[in-house]
C-alpha cells in the first residue's frame, strides 16, 4: 500500500505539466499535441501501478508498460515535430508494438520478471538516447541555452538511470523484485524516477514556452518582411546610443536611407514585386555594412543604419559602400533586371542631440540627396535646428560639398 501511494504521488508530480501544455494547442506549434499525449500516458502508466490493488496483476502491468512505451514514443515524435523534422511515426509505432508484444509474451507466457525489467529499461534507454540525440543536434535552435541544457540533462539522466538498471540486473547479479515490493536497488530506481520523469515533461513544457517567448521577442525586434531590425528596435537602440554618447563622449553616425523610385517598382511589378525588392535591398545593405552596426527599417522603403564609434569620414566611406553594393547587385523580377539605387542622409552625433533631432537632420540631408539627383548620400549640416536647413559657415559648407562630391554616383 505504501508503494502504491508512492506511485500515486509520482503520477501527480508528472501531471503538473499537463494542464500547462493544453493551452498551447491553439498556437499550432509542432509537437505540442504529441507532448501533451505523452505526458498524459506517462501519468496513466504511473497511476496503473498506484491502483494495483484494484486491478488484476496482469492488467495493471501491461497497461502501465504499454502506456509508458507510448509516452516515450510520442515524446520522440513530438521533439522531431517541434524542430521541423520528419516525425518517424511509423517507425516509432512499429517498435512500440513489438515491445508490447514481447512484454506480453514474457508476462502471459512463461513469466520472466528479469526479462521484462531488462526489456523495459532497454527500450527506455534507447528511446531516451534517440530523443536526446535530436535535442543535442538542434540545441542551437534556441537562444536560451539553459533550457536546452536542462532538457538534455533530463533526457540523458533518464537514459543513464535505465542503463544503470540494466547493469545492476545483469552484470551486477541483483535479483529482480516487483516494483510493489522493491528491493533496496528497486527503491533507489523508483526514487530517481520521481526526479527524472517529471523533470523531463517540465523540460518539454519549458522548451515550448521559451520558444514562443523567443518568437515574440523576435517579432518585436525584427521586421517580419526584411528581417532588418524593426522600427521600435532601431529607435530604442538609437536612444540608448545617444545616452551613451552623452555620458561617455562617444561617436555615432546615423544614415537614413530611402530606395530610389520605389513607387515605380510597385506600379510595374505589384506589391509582391515591391516586397521582393525590399527584401533584396535589406540583404544587400546588410552584407555591405559592418557587422557591428545596426540596420533597421523605419517604415515603407525607408531604413536607418546606426554606425557606432564612427566619425564623419569613415561614415561616408560606409555610406558609399552601401550605394556601390546596391548598384552592383541588381534585382531580377520575372526574369527582368530591375536596377535599384538608394539615396541617404548622414548625420553625426552632436552634444545635446535627441533621437528626433538627429533623425531630422539626416532626413533633411536625405531630401537634399533626392533633389540633387538620387543615388548619393549627403552629409547633414551641423549646428542647425532639427528639420530646418541653416546656412553653413565657409568651412562647413566646403566640408559638406566635399562630402557630397565624395559619395555622388558616377553612374
């Protein structure tokens, strides 16, 4: 009776993840249905031993073991589905059916307790290792490394526990005993199981929750169409960098870019063609800029590039690279070459700058670049009010003119 109560508590501990998995069904996540079914069957397996006093011996043993094998098979299938891999449903079903058949022969034919224990632990160890192998290979798919580590510890811990059980009942020479009247070794395996089994299903739950959380964070951080940083993300980063520059006297250059004649691409090739053009543009620009800089989409065909620790001269060189890269990488739509160019306005940090202020200066420089023929970058004039062009001094005018000539297209 005491052991039955132990299995009841074990089953209830394993069931803790079950009500938390069910709400994820509406999200359409791969593997979530398999995880839920696996968790439910694991609970059934444990509760079958808890109700052993009310069921015939042959019934609770076969029900418990069949449910456990099905749970492990579904966990394996669910992990593969979660990572977008072929689930191997038929293979898992055939192996599970063969196990149940062999187990039934050892139970209802000539009763072989040692054989059943070794078969059970052998299947559990193999299934856990197969699942752990998938998780290990896909460990980089989740950025939150602690979750994958916890999941691998749970699944490989389960495999190690049953590998030890096989060793104890073979080379260890331990005599097998029923789980309802366990030997010291049997009690050890039951206690360890109360840790590894609930931990496994809680780890699967954590895997699902963390994956959704990372997807939501990515949706806020990145633009869904171009995979550049989103408007919110780029503006938040600009605010942080301006505070850093104010605090530590750093350097920052902001380049606002706009695709030239983008409306004509939409008019000729439709919105699908326009979307393709935006994706192409973002890919070309991100290949051309420094990996340390941040490139984001402000909206429509307007983008921004934040260049850290960059003075005006180096920023202009970077801007020229963007113009050259786009000119050298034409877009093809329906087999037709669609030349793409870009215009930009470049503003560098000045003491007292706000995000609106530096962007307004860059926008004004972008407007000048458009007026002066496009496919070029203009440097914002220093010392003028946001959004308004102020007359520049002789030195500033010369510098701006030289900067404009330095990035003017020769095409």
